[in-house]
C-alpha cells in the first residue's frame, strides 16, 4: 500500500526514516506488510503511534501495483468477485452472435470489441465505464475463443483435432506468461492495459486469414460457398476434394434446428447434462484455485509463474495420450485424479504438515484440472452435431461462467473455519463434486477417430 498523503511514495525502502514511516503507516503480519489496509490518522511525522487500521484506497506501489479497482475506490474485499458477477450474460450474447451471423463474423466482431474494450479500460475515468468495458471484453472473449475453437474443429480432420485443441489451450498459457512479464515491468495499470491490448490489434487481420466454417455454411443452405472453401483447402493441401453430397443433403434437411431440438434426443440430453456439469465444475475449481494463488505464502509473481508452468504441462501432456488412449479414459481418469488430489489435501492439514505440502498437493490437483480443461472442449465439440455444435458449446461456456461466479466464494470458505483447515476446506469443497462428476463422465461415448456428427441422427448412431 502507498503511504497516505504521499502520492510519490514508492514501495522500495529509501532509508531508515522511510522504513520507520512505512512500519508506522502499514500493518504487518509475520514480517509482511498488509496489502489492503493502512493505519488511521497516518501522518508523515514518524513519531506518531497508530494502532487502528482502515481500508487503503490510495494506491498500490509494491510488487502488486496500483490496480484499477483501488484507483476508483472500489472495496478491496470485492476484488476477484465483480469480474465474474455479470459473466453469465456474456455467453448469452456471444452465443446469439455466432448462431445468427456465423462463426467468422462473430469471431471478427469479438476481436474488434476485445481490442476496443482493452484500450477503453486504459482511458476510463470511473468505475461505471470500467465495468462497461469489462463487460464488453467478456462478451468479446467468449466470441473469440469459442468461435476460434469451433472453426478449427470443423475444418480439420479427425487426426488433427487433438493438435488443434491442445494448441489453443497452450496459447492461453502463453498469454499468462506474457501477462506475468508485462505486469512485472509495467506497474502502472493504465499502461499495463495498453500494453496488453496492443497484441489484440492483430485480430483485425484475421478477416483475410480465416474462412467461414464450411459446415456452418452448409447447415444454413449456403452449399456453394462451403464447396468453394473446401476446394481451396484441398488445393492448398494438394489433395482431392472428398464427397460432400450426402452430408449436404442431411444438413439441408435439418438446417433450421436450434439447441432446443437437442431435448428431443435422449442421447443428447444425457450428453448435455454431463458436459454442462463438467464445465461448471471445471470453471469453479480452476478459477477458485487461481484466486487462491494470492493467498499462498511467497512472492505472488513466483507463485503465478509456478501455477502457469503447471498449467502449461497440464495442457500439453494430453497431446501424447488422447489419440492413443482416447478422450474418455484420459478425461475421466484426470477428473477423478483431480478430485482425489484436492480431497487428499485434508491429510497433510490433519497431520500438521508444512503449508508447502498443501500447496504441492493443490498444484497436483490443478495439473489434472488443466488436463480436463483441454479435453473437455475437444470432447464436447466432438459429441454434438454441426447444426447445434456452436450453440451447445456456448451454453456450456455459460455454465462454466456460473461456476466462475461461485469460485471466489468457495475460495474464501476457509475464512469461516480458520485455523489449520483454512487452506484445506476450499480444496475439499472443490474436490468432492469434481470426483463425483468424474464418475458421471463414464457414461459418455468415446469419440477418438470418429467423424464429427452433422445431424442429430448421426448422434443417435454414435455409441
């Protein structure tokens, strides 16, 4: 925290007098200064004795620099929650975009909105425009991510779907490492937002780089456009265009189907319930553990780097097993292992083991959660037919956002009990349902090496 009344104060200790002033201005616990409170009636007179604290809004000049929330006097206790509170509506809007206007248009509009929202945050002057920009970025993020995944899944063949699914998730990890580097060297939040928004300008070139999904075009009765794209892809790959007549006829017969038609198929209902519950739990666990990083002992940058490294390993490892073992065994085993690891965190707590042991166990759980994350989007995209694939995945992401809304509250449940079980209780609350959902996933069929279903009838024939 910055010392009140001294706008030019820095976190780095300048001399003994400055160190004394910091110690009398900011509460400390176990030798570490509080990041959210300062003493009341703080003065630059180092002889004052202050023993009552209050929330600090003035700034954050430490390794955790001044944030947008603190700059606008937002309660620090709400940090980490409000970002998720409106995220349920984000996917509803983005879902309508890619169902109504197509994958490519939704992707491109999302890219423009993501860029504009990022730069808008950097120049916002109040909490209301900040929230508006964050909402715009939330809608845009879902439009870009889901449509990028769906376009890739619908263009490539079965042998390359695992590579695409893993690659997309690894790009998330690359973004985390870039965020870590930018945040370490750029301590002003406005300049940080600008630096993070500049790369998104590259999305504007994607209009000329990616095609519309041929499957979506065919499902909307635009077969000629779909064939032209397929011919271009075949020419680039020096191969012959496969027969598409039968698929076009089937797609034409069901081109007006929407997600509500999935409830007419018992098989699809089962898949919807299982995939949606898994996406809900994965988001709750993933974001809950992410928010808990700041509660771990040690440097927040080091903890974040370790977490990102574990996440990268968890995203990359499935590439070597999904085509050999299949989607179902890899996903179910990882989900069950994640649940066991998180539930097992209660053991070192009961034995009085060092906090580091609990951290290691939780990181093991995080690793398996990341494995599940990369598989669930690939697996889910392969389980649903073309005519409802984007919309079902969009609704699935909505369920995941509900999980992310709950995650901050689950992460803070340990505060209610305190003591030895403070760290273990959130992990226990996340691990138990994760294990149960892992068991539920055993009902799903295997999709390794199968052709993507185009119609609901195809799903009925997939066992």
